[in-house]
C-alpha cells in the first residue's frame, strides 16, 4: 500500500469532485473497473475508455501529491503534534 498526501494548496484537481476507486483484479483476469460511491448510491464503471480516464486522473493525483516518503514524514509529524497536545497517555484502570 502506498500513501501520498495531497495538499489543499494544490487547488482544483481531478479528485476534487468526488472520491473514486479503481479496482484491478488481475489474478482472476477481469478488466479493471472504476467505482464511485455517493451518499445515496454507487456506480460501477466498466467501459474501458471511461476506466482509462479514471486511471489518467489517478496518475495526475499521484503526480501532484507529495512523495510517499514525504507523506510518511508529514503523518509522523502530525502524530507527534497530537501526542504533545494531548500530553502523556493515561492508562485506564
């Protein structure tokens, strides 16, 4: 699994409208599908050209996000800040 942070400072981007997933089931030889979930429904996109467009959008998101190493460092820094704000952990008795 790879985690990359997409800073809000990048502005408008392909994932800004709604989240999506691309499901690649290569071990069972099914074509990739794009999946969109909304508040009241979900949508499976199976058309190859449309799935390709979602793949291009995903590639753009990865390109404008910070690197996986930088993302890990930012997450670690945020966790450290939260720990400092909360103080020492208290154990339940």
